[in-house]
C-alpha cells in the first residue's frame, strides 16, 4: 500500500528542468512463456528515485520487485534498475479477456516517465497441420504446387521443406519457389524431383512434421522416327516390306504411359521379274555398195531386256564382200564440190557474227546497264539514270519517287490559295481533303528500280544478312526517298511507315521489313518475363532518319500498370538484347517511343533494327490473350479422326502461320476462334472432350484431360502449341460429329467449343479467319498515305505554332484521343507531323478521311480569325 501511495507523485512543477525527468536506459520487451517457466521483465532509468511495474493496469507489489542502484559514469546521475518475474498462472488468470502486459513507471523530483508496454504471451504450437501436402504423379516439365498450412501457434511457426530429409533451399535451385502461404512450387518437374517431400513447422516451443508426400515425375513414352522401308522380300513377283520404330523418344519412366500404336508396319510390294533380251530376225542384205560390201542388221527387241535382264550377246550388224556393176571407185563429182563450198560459207558467217557480238559488247561496256542496282545508293546522293519500264508481272519491282528538286510534278484539281496575314489555313466550301484526293499526281523521274532478286543479292553482301530469314513470304522491301512510303507484311498486322522528310533530300534508301520465327532468333527471357509481340526487323541498321519511322505490330497483353512492366527491346549490333524503353515511364531518350493500344503497338524509332515487346508480370492477376482455334481433316477415309486444338498468342502473324500449316495438312476450321485470358498463376492449361455420343464415337485418349505446361505457354517462345484429340467412329456410315471441347486454366476461367460437324462433306478451307490484305507490300510516295501531300503540309504549318484559345496541334491530339502523348509530340520539331503520321499508321488503308477533315475544320471554328471560308 505504501508503494502504491508513493507512486502518485505529481507531474513536474512549473519551471522544473526537463533534463531531470527520468530517462529509461532499458525498457521491458515482449516475451513468451515456454511451458511453465516464469519470464523476467527489467527496466532501468536515470535519474530515478523510484521505479515500479504496472501490469494490466494494476501496480505490482513492492515485494515482487528486485531493485539495484548504480551511478551513470558519464553523467554522475543515479541509475535504478528493477526486475520482476511473471508466471504462467498470472497470465492465465486473464486469458481470453485481453493480452497480458506490463509497463515501468519511474519517478524523480521533476515528475514521472512511463516506459513502453511489454506483452507477455504463452507460447504454444498445435500438433495438427491445417493442411498437409499430398502425394502426386505428374508428367515431366509439368508445374507442381505442394500446399502446406502449418499448425496454429504463438509465435507463428516458421516453415521449411525437406526433400528426402534434406533441406530444400530455393536460393540454390531456381526451379523451386516457396510462396508466402508456405506452398512449395516446382516450376517444371524434373526426374530428379521424384522424392518424398515433408513440410516442417517450428517455433520456440516445438517442431512439427507433416506427413510425407511422395512426388513421382513420370515420362510418357514417345515413338522414334520410322526406319527406312526394308527391301522387298522377293526378287521376282509379290512380296512384302516392313519398317519399325521404338518407344524410346523418350523411353517411358516411372510408370509413364507406353506408346500407343504399332511398332512395326508392313506393306505389300511387287518386284518386276527380269526379262533377258533376244535378237530379232536379220534384215535383208543391202545392195552392194561402192566399197564392194553389203550389210544386214538385227535388233535386241524380241523381247527387249528389261527389269535388269541380260542384254543380247553377239553383233547387231553383219557385213560381207560382194561384186556388182556398182563396185567401182569414181573421182569426186559435182556433188562433193557443192558440199565443200557450203561448209566454207557457213564458217564465214560464223566469223562475221562473232565480230558483231564483240562490237556490241564493247559499246555496252562503255555505257550503263539499267538493270543493275548498285547498293551504293544507300549512302550516295540521288543521281538520275536511265530506267527500263517496270514489268507488269513483277510485283516486287518498285518505283522510286525522286527528289522534286530534280524532277517535275503536275497537279490537276482545285486547291485553296494561301492568304496573307494571320490566317493559317483556308477552309474551302467543299470537303477539306477532297481536292487533292480527286486530283492526279504525275511524278516524272529516272531512277533505278529494285527487283526482288537484286535486292536479296545485295543484302547477302552485308553482315546483318546472316540473321535475316531466307524466304520472302515474311519480308517486304522497297526503295524510298524523301517522299517516304510504307512497307507491309500481309496478314500479319506488321507494317513500317516512313513519313515524308524522314529520309534526307537527295538520299535514296533500300529498306526491308521482316518477321522472324521464334526458332530463328534467340531472345533470352528471365524470371516472369514473356514475349508479347512478334520479333520484327527493319533495316538496314545504321541509316540516318531525320524523323521517326513508325513500326506497327500486334501484341497479346492485357495491359495494366499495376499488373505489368512492359519494355521495348532492341538487339544491338553485338547480338545482345537491350531495354530501350519502358512503357508508362518517362522516356530516357528521344530516339524511341511506343504507343500501346488494345491489339497493337506503334513504335516511333529514328534507328532501324530488330525489336520485340517483352513483359514482366508484377502480380498473378497479369494475363495474356490466347487464341484457341480448332482444326480437323476435311475428309476422313478411315475410322480414326483427329481434332487439333491450337493455343496461340493472340497476334495475326501466329494465326497466319497456323493457317498455312493446316492448309498443307488438309485441315479445315471448326467453329469460330475463342479468346482465353491466360493468367500468371503457375497453373497449366487443360483440355478435355465431353458430350460425345458413345453409340457412334469413342475417344482414344486414356486420361480424362490433356495438359500444356504453364511455362510452355507463358514464355511465348513456342508459337504452335496444340493438343490432338484422337477419336474413332464405330461405323464408316457415321458422318456427323457432335461434341464439346473444354479449354481452361487450372483454378481459372475457361472456354468451351460446341462442335457440330459433317466429316463426309468435303468443304474448302475457311479463309474468312484472316482476310487477305489487298495491295502491294510496298507503297512509295503519295500512294502510301491517305492525306494528300500538299494538304498535309498546310495542316502542319497551320497547327504547329501555338494558337489562340488552344486552336493548335494540342486540340487536334485531343480530338483524335492522343492527348496522353502530348509530352512526346512536344519534344519534336513538328508535333502536328507526329500526330498525322500516327493517324496514318493506325488507319491505313481504311481510315475515315472525312472524320479527320471534320476534326481539323472544328479546330478552325474555335477562332474566327484563324480560318476563313473561300471559294476554291
């Protein structure tokens, strides 16, 4: 009681020095009571005349305190240290009401000071796990998730995993990952991962072990390639030949399924029997000749030797001496003289033709061969030379639009005259952009045309040609000058826009655009990175562009700032891939910029090269778009029938390749494609078939579903992933197929296909999936742009300078929904040109020119002094 009364010391009096208030050098800390062992709490303060503990709002009895006094050597002030012990019984008295806590209160002549609260908890660890790992059998390279929820405990238990009683360390094995919920994730199962896995939970009280889970990684067998057919078993007549294969690619392991099908195939063969040749009858003797001989002949034709039979033996011509009135030697007659004269005349003609050919060659040697395109035009100025007419049947023969300073240009059609004064652009009574659209351009030029073979031949001399595809199906190329143009790879969504004035005047560049297959270019990906776009090259690298070209290509990302970190990568001359731009962040260079839209991205670049869009997921909510497409044979002569389900990245180029592949296989499309959002959740993609009439069809698939491993899909480096459902009809008269195919990600949403199909009907391959793009892959000069050249120049000169009441390029960007890119446009010499270039890249060839004209006209109406109407 005395201690409690002395503890009611008043607060510091007015004027008291705050330096004399007690200062804690040691404060009590949180502790755990293990089993029945009491715990000790301590605190010390200086200067202090008294220190007492208060636990759960009540003062601890003075007799329960152990006090020690000392002096602080640095200040000379007295130091008091107090300790108390707390037992398990004291804590259990208030168990369930609130947590047990204690606090020190120190006194001095100036007042009181309270320490922090220290909580005393009873430590424990339950015996039973809330969730234990379970045994599983998985195929190789499949992802594995072993869940573990440790027992309840205070303090919370720490979790570690054992593999065959050895500690699993994720820092030493990149294939292993432990989630915040303590689950063990094996990204891709390996044979070495076959083991017993145990989850271990421990705290200061105890250590608990879960039941061991046996993980078996099996390998399904795969057939090797067939051997060559053996020789026919008979050398003459009917026989048989065979070929074989083995289930060793790979060999089934750990209970994996053995290969289905036959390991030996036999087929009938027929070997033609050899027929020996035999002579025909001798012909009649010829008349006796001037040499006093006559002859007769025979042929090896009754029968003629065939199929390796022996040829006839003996002579086929027989001669013998004879005598008659013709057997005399006469001198050369007039016929022989005529023969000799004819031979001399032929020799003279040949000599004359040779001389004419040499003269023609020498004359051509001094001139210029118009068919030869010199690769030096990449760096030299434009020099007019003669040109042959373009071949109408050669679509790769491109016309070069020359520098207007050395050529002439004629125009037919009305054009609004420029006004002096503050007016920027005159608005005609008619459509703003129709005059030049209805007019006609004639560009007279004399510049070399680049044929496809010549172009590829010149490319082959360059070092970068080794990394370009050898075919021309996924390549476009053309020759361009300052008027610009466009390259496009049909049916892929990939194009390159070279705006006007991007190429310096007086220069001509041969430019190519190529689409790479993933197996051609090695793009290293790390961690959760994934390829979101095709890999595209435009070049040649190192050319000088005065304005950015715009590279358009598709992507398959559902972009959101909180789920994705997306980067534009470019391959350097040394072959390494570098990040040149992070989307959503301020660009660190003015050489590159990227606008990401729902289905495509538009890359502004002043340096040509090889580009790809790569993303890194920031959360498991990040998703990619997959396009699910079903194909089946157009005709089925046998009982067996296959349905192929492709899981593709949702870009046009991959779809184009699959369609071309299926055309070669004789497949046709079943139903409309579906889009599936594939999430970064480490879960595989599963496919199954249902609702198939069992009286007509049966599935030859042994398992209830098929799986495509998560990382095969997520990386984006394997473009043609698919599963095949092999069905068998019970009768050849069955022609109708009705079933449902489910495609879903484990613990995610899915898509279903309802299939109703007549397999007996021979239908043509469906071409509606990707309509053929009309037009040439290369367009040069004004034909490559929707906006007429002179109207474009008038808009640029009118909207580039700042306008009154905001009537300038900023308003145009806002009306075209491009106002999020104002900082990039403002960094360029002509912001309006950048806006019009992007409009051209987004809307060619089906852009609505009327809407653009209406937007420009509406800007003019904002300020009466800015535009004036005039008759054209």
